[in-house]
C-alpha cells in the first residue's frame, strides 16, 4: 500500500498548487490513497463545502482538519453528512462531524483518524486516550490506519508517534506549516513525521503575507492577515506499507509549483 499525505493546504493558492502537482505525483508514485489536510483551505483559515469539494475533485480520498475546523458555520451540516472528511476526534462528541472514517480503494481499506493537541490549541479531551478509542474502533475495519496529529507542540506530536507505534501505519503531524526533517519508521512499524509542512505560499510567513506578519510582530497591534501569493510549494510525505499494516518506508515530498 502507498499513501500520499499532503500537508495543510492554505487558501486558493494552496488548492491551485495541489491541482497542478497532484497528477504528476500520482503518475510517479501511484499512491493507493491520497489524504489531504484542508483545515486552511478556505481563504487561509477553515474549510467550506465548496473548498472541500474542490479538494475531492482534485483527487483527495479523504480530508483531515484541525483547530480551524469550525471557523465557517456553513460547513457544519457538511461535516455531518460527508463521511470522507474528519475533524479532531477529541472534540466534543456532540459537535458537528466525526473524528474517524474509513475510505476504500478496491480491496484496500484505510482508516483515517484526526486528533488535536492540547498544548497551545483547544481540545475537549486529551488526544492520547482518544487515540486508543479510535484505533479500537477501527480494529477489523481497516487494513491500514493513518493518524493526523494536528498540534502546535513538537513534544506532543513525538509522544503521539510513540503512543501509536505498532498500532497505526502512519502518525503524521500537521499545523505548524514548516516541514520537519525527522521522517522515519518507528521500531513498531509506524511511519512518523513531526510536521509534514504546508501546501501553499512559502514566500510568506507560514502562509500569511510577510509584510502583514512583520507588522504584527513589530507593532504588537491587531493586523488583518491575508494569504501570501508568493513561491507556492507542495509539502507532504509518501508512506509505503506491507500487507500487515506496518510501514516499510516514508519519504518527504517537497515540490515547487509554477503558477
């Protein structure tokens, strides 16, 4: 099994970058599944029905979210009805959407789990016992399992990798928009990376126009952020795994777009 996981798609430019580069990545790597983190897909913050459908039409088999999942209220009903999109499983149980899903490609079944960290971001419950619940829910229902750990603190993401090692095919970090250089397969067979990075404008400050970000830091006043339009890249990872659900390799994908 081959899984292509694409880091946080940021705004329109991120969606365009995915649309430009994904066909070539499919041709070169022939992934069985493509999973995309889309929590910044709508204008740089959150997701809408339209932008989610655009990601699906581009080729995503599933979409994961994060701390901006509920930014746009119009998406709430969509999160309840579209099974291929997941928000953090450790959000309140009665909130819109689901935290676990299974997508299929022929005989292959991929379980997808979305979790939120607790340090510096808001989550109703700790991600660690919630991971246990999610993995238990998927037992016998999926051949492979992807955990998207959407968190600010690297320590929390590293800890989650060790927590699910041997129980998930991959545990991949999102949220900070900067790819980390620690992609590896853990001893138990779980492919891990602390943050896979973002898909969008590298010429800004984690996706924001750099002049606006600098103004915020220089003046400490409120500044309305806009998504940058410079130097688009696709960041992600390609995970390979055997029939036993254990990863055999992980490589980072860092590709510039020409838009």
